[in-house]
């Protein structure tokens, strides 16, 4: 079955700097890679996603890249702000619709 | 649509008691997922349904856990008997279509077994 690995587990950045979170997946049949943000005490919410036929996608300060050959995908947040502080989860969905999450990355943005 | 609705929001129960968590997915969504979230294990997929049929329950930790989806608008996750190590936040999520669509999460049920 699918196994999603996520690194780092915690990430501290200065406000204005960039943050990068990396994930790997094991199932070559996976075709959809969403990223979720979870604030303390709240539900996970989608922030960006990418499909297997696309290598890169950008939405304002966030971008995601996908390397299908290496089974890697990454989240990039530029010009970080205090409100970016949260737990971020990568995930992968296979062709059967199974959605598996990575372990999460606690991002702390310090002013 | 009001989104994915879970009840109760909080549940405190004694060890050995039966616990039933409820979920109403977004209307029209044909996939429903149950996740358990803890600090130690993150977001674990317990089971998921497609068109009310369980597709993969390999994440269900023990026979004490069971899930049903009697119709397209309702699902339950039952723990019987409950144990302190079952304490966690349980999330239900739903999505439209096969892989490649956003999964929307409910607000979760925080379960405490004492």
C-alpha cells in the first residue's frame, strides 16, 4: 500500500524567509497530491494540490513541485508570515481514491 | 451545503463503554473517509467508503472498531469496548469522485476514554 514520508517534522523560520517541506511516496499509481494546513484545534484544510500530469503549480506565496520519477513532491512557502504558522500535511491519492497523509510538519514563523 | 458534519464534537466515556461517532458527508460526495489523529501517529486512515461500500478497512486497529455507511448521507464509527488508548480526535472527510479531488474534513470528534 501507499506510504507517505514527510520531512522535516518541525520547521522554524524567520518572518519573510522561505519554508520548504518535502514528501516522498511509494505507490507509483498515486496520481493526486494535495497539501493541507491545520491550525491548532481546527480541521485540516486544502491549500494547494497537484496532479501527476503536472510538474509545478503556484498560488500566490505557495508552490508545489512534483517529481514523478523520484516520487518526490515539495511545498514551498515564500515570504512567510506569522499566520503561516500551523501544521502542514502532504498526502497522496491512488487510483482507487485512497487518501494517505504524511506525518505532518509543524511550521513556526517568528516575527 | 453546510459541509461535513460530525457529532458529537466532544465525547468523554469510561473504559469499556461503547462509543458511536457520526458523520454526514457533503451531499453528492461519493467517497467518505474516517481518520484518527494523535500526536504520536498523526492522521491515520482507518477506513474509506465509495458509494457506501467499504473499500479498504486495513487501517482499522482492532476488531473493537467497526464502521458502517447505511446510506449516502450517513456513516458511523463504533468502538466497543473503548479503551484509554482510543483517546484521539476522529475526523470524517468526504470527496467527489475518484483520486484527484479535494477531500473536505468535518470538525472532528475529540474522544476521551477514562
